[in-house]
């Protein structure tokens, strides 16, 4: 039996060393830890995509006096461990977004993530970020026989959001994905996939080139007001700043109770096979990334050296690499039994941050404290959107961030909230299992 371990980022649960991304990270001169006392206009806490996009957005707007503090290394959290899918949307579904905000506001928020996808593409070009970007779209493959949910989503996206996903009939889907597991699918052309850790490292380099001062191994231990400014303290240094942005995702900053309590860190898992060589085309004849239509879907994509990166599952439990590998290998064989003897070279887990409302929490207070968190499993494009909103707010006084005002810092009631989340995951997984059995 696996021991129960809640999904928090204690050093014991850190399996970072086993990540394929870390093993293939572009080398860079490490950023020195913060030492001594300094001043800044803005301190950004957290070196994931939310923090990096905010810092870069500020620097691109001409703000020179920005310090970014990261507890471990750039991309240590979800940003350096994820599936690498860059696509539009939020964890909250498009229909729910419409129901909650109405046509115009829902479309405005959705458009921010489409813009995020475009900005990511552009930044890769502008800053020459070597991150194995494959701009060949994402396939949403139907696990079930019933095509109606796909038709309905395709129509909703086109009519209400102006996003056009192509229909893939079963035969065409199977030309691309050589598995009898799926039926038909949708193809989101305006999407890409990339090596997320190298993208994060590239963003950090772009930010420093614009004058941002980055410090790794500089966990913020204390945050308080002093003399009308913020005092941000690490083990070996401190920064006095007018504004502070907390962007710590599921790796909990532990600095402001209300902000920390507003999210649940939820684990998801990834593994990478050995290079498959000629066996890869036995599985995939596409360079698109793929995920399926279940609640806890598999997500996977081919890597440049013919490995397959495979992810899946969501849980309140952080698991050790061997357990991740066991679980995901079983999942892989359900889709590609032809990979029966494949060796798994890497396995790891990561923590996403979820709010109860399943939308990002992007906001600020009059005293100069800002936050950007709860990006869930759709964090590439939405952290890019958040970085732009906060940078425009801080540098230019733009109040477009208030578009997210409906999605506030409601408490998740941890640790009880973990149990409620796990119960709802099990319910959704059971429904998927039941539907699969019925169809079989
Ligand atoms: C396995 C996995 C697969 C995923 N797949 C995808 C995908 O394919 N596509 C997609 O769009 N999204 C995906 N996501 C979600 C996406 O990765 C996240 O939503 C996004 O990276 C969140 O970025 P962030 O900056 O908010 O948090 P993080 O990347 O977690 O960064 C937070 C950082 O804050 C630091 N920190 C915490 N406390 C402190 C402190 N006190 N002082 C200093 N630093 C601190 C942490 O060390 C960490 O580096 C996935 C997530 C996971 C875990």
C-alpha cells in the first residue's frame, strides 16, 4: 500500500531530480541568492510562469527596478514539470464560464488566453528561446463512442468564442493516432507544445536582459509592511519595495494566509519513455499533442528524440516516481498495447493550484500586494495573460485585471477541502469508468 501523503511541496516529496525536463534543461549561470539589503519598485515572489510573465511584462513596459525571488530554481514548480501543452481556455469549462459571466465577459476572458497562446509563440521568436516548440496543434480524442459532447463543444467554441476546432472522424483520427481506444476527435490548430522548463529558463533570461534581478534559492520567509513599504525577507537578505506580487502556485508561499488558503495544491503525474525510434510511428503519425475526453484524461506528446511524454491522473496525493511510473504505464498500455515492453526513463509529479471556482485568482489590494495563482491544469496561456494584466496594472495603472474580480480568494478550507476534492474526483472518475463499461 502506498502511504498517504497530502500534496504539499515538502522537500521529502520533491522528485525534481528525476524529471526529463531537468535532465535536458538548457544550461545557464545560476542566479545568486539574495544577500544583504536592497530596494526595488516591485518584488515578484515565485519563479514559475506567473512570476516570470509578470516580471518580464513589467520590464517590457520599461520598469527597470524589479526583483524576482525563487525559493528553489527557475521552473522548480508546475511550470518546469508540466505537459507542455499551450492551448486556450481555463480549468473552468467554456459553458460554465458563459453561464457565470454572460456572452461578452466570458468571451473577453477566453480571448485573453488565445492572446496568451499568440504571445508565447511570439516571445519564443523574439527572445530566440530554444524550447523544442512544435506548432502543430492539439488533438482532443474521444474516449467514448458518443460524438455529441464533441459536436456540442465544437459548436459552442465557434459560435460563442470564435474559436474553430476541426472535426476528426474516427478514420482520420486513427490515421494519426494508431489506437483503437478512441473514436472521433477535435483538432485545435491554434495550439502548440514545448519543453516548459526551457521555456521558463528562456523567459528568465529575457527578463534579466531587460534588467530584472533574479535570485534563486531565495525563499521568502516573511512579508510585512514597514514605513509605508513592503519588507520582503529571505534567509540571507531583504528587499524594500512599493509593490509585491505573490505568484507561488501550488507550492504555497506561506506568507499571506488568505492567499494561501484560497488554493488547493493538486498533484498530477508525468513519465517519459525511452527513445522509441521506429516504434513511435507505430503509435503516432502526428506531431500534435493529444489528450482525451475523460475527466481525468491521459495527455501525451512525442518528443524530438522519439520518446513519448505521457501524463495523467489528478489526485490529492503526491506520489514517488516508481508509483507514478506503475500507474501511468498501465494507462499507456490501455491506449498503446504495442508498447508493452517499453522502458520508462523518467517519472515525476507536480502540483497544480486550484481555486474552488476553478478560475485563476488575479488581483490586488490598495496596499500594493498583488497575487496570481490557481491556474489549474491550463497554466501556460493563462499565466501569460495574468502576467500581462498585472504588469499593465502596476506599470500603467490599467485596471483590466478587474475582469477577474468575480473569481476571488474564497477559502478552500484546507485540509478538509482536500477530502471534498478527492471525493469529487472519484465521482467523476467513476462516471467515466461506468460510461466506458456501458459502451463496451
Ligand atoms: C504535471 C503537470 C502537468 C501540467 N500540464 C499542463 C499543460 O500541459 N498545459 C498547461 O497549460 N498547464 C499544465 N499544467 C499547469 C501549469 O503547469 C501551471 O498552471 C502553471 O505552471 C502554474 O504556474 P505558477 O507560476 O502559478 O506556479 P509554479 O510553476 O508552481 O511556480 C510557483 C513557484 O513559486 C515558488 N515559491 C513558492 N513559495 C515561495 C516563496 N515563499 N519564496 C520564493 N518562491 C516561492 C516555487 O518554488 C515555484 O517555483 C500542468 C501542471 C502539472 C503539475
